C-alpha cells in the first residue's frame, strides 16, 4: 500500500473514531438514506416470528438460478448498524454472482437488543428455514450460512448453537472477516489488533465500542462462546467452513485463528487472506479486485474444481 494511501486512511480513520454509543442512531439514519431498492432483480420479504416478535427475511432470486441452493445471510455492522435494506446491493450481487437464492435476515440491533437477542433472531430464522426448506424451494443440505464481520460472528454462533441444541444441522458456512474474539485492547493476543487497529478505517477502539453495546454492560456476555466463538471449548462437529480475512483488518488474526481451531477440531476448513484489502471491502462494487477474488473464492467453495480456482489460499493448519 502506497504512502499517500496510508496517510489518507489514517486521516479518515481518526475522523471516524468517534463514540459509537453517542452516534449510532444518526449513523443508522444516514445509512438508511443510501438504501434505494432496485427493480432489476427479484425479491420478496417473508416474516418469521420469535416469541411473538416478527423477524423479516428478504429473499433474493437470481435471474438465472443454477440450482436450488440457498445462502442464509447475516449482515455486518458491529451488531449495531446496517440492515437488510442497507445490505440490499450486497445481497443482490451475491445472488447474481453465485446463482443461488439469498435470504437476508433482519435481526435485532444493539443496544436496544443486546446479546443474545440478535443472535437468537438469527437462530430462529435459521431454524425456520432448515426445518421447512421446502417453503424456500430448497433442501436442508443445500443451505449455506454466510455473514460478514458481525454477521460472520453470528453465522459461527448459529452453527455452534445448532450443534448444541440439536434442532437442525448446518452443512456449510462462509465467514467473511468474522469477529471471533473478545479482546481488542493493545494487550490482545492477536498482532493484527495492534498492526491494523488505528489506520485502516475500522479501528480497534471502534470494535471495542461495538462489542460494549452488543454486550449491554453484562461482563458475563463477553466470555460466552456464542459471543466470541473462538472461546468455545469444543469446536467439533462444525460444518464445512470457508473463512475469508482481509490483510489490513484488526480482526484478521482472530478470524484465521478460528479457522485453525476448527481445523484442529477435525472440521473441513478453507482459509483465504485477501491481499491489500480492508475490513468491509465486501460491500464495495464487484469491479474492485478483492471483491472479484472473493466471489471467485466463494464460487470455488460452493462448486469445487468446476469453478475458477483462487490463488490466494492460506492453508488452515494448526
């Protein structure tokens, strides 16, 4: 990365490093302004319920559907920001580029819905889809959990919950720069928190702010494996997994550590680190090289050797 680019990122990172707890409502409103719907794809909203509360699931169908597979998507935003609407373009591209149906879940956001409320929304949506897949035109083994950032955390936690509760089985999951750990202070065990935690848009301070809102002030939450999946004492019997990390991301090392831990526990894992990429890059247009490579990587994971094989694999080994 060039010197001028680093300097620009440093300036933007410092400007964005404000108190999330005081500004999240304004941030939500501003994000909502940039979420127009497009008529150039097929979608419909479906409503599920958890304890009498509605959970919206937006379904996307690609123009050309290769088969009956479904990607069950949990959006990022630090458990505090973003929505089905603001992730509309991401899910449209995901449906178009993979040829799969996409179901995007509108889970409750913190701090109004602190841990584990949003996670339980995601779990309830997954349970409904896995238990009645015929309503979505798929079979349960054709469903893949997928999420980015906080959404990757939620996908990993839903997979752990599904194993522990025994209500349905997850066959595959795709975790894009997931949050998996609970310490983003300068003393964190992960070097990427210190190397990438100040100058690359998503700062370590901002991660701590998001997690504090998600935990809701309960110190027990941050040590719960469903809050930080890397803390799980048992990672066996987890689905076939793809983990994608970004080179200049404070969450890079914890995402890769989760891939290694899954592999040591006997699971099938593929791990890719996207070079020259920042946290959040997956929301950029597909013309950007890291985004294009990510779709190639997802295509290879879903379709195997029949797909274009990415060349940036980082082997998931102990």
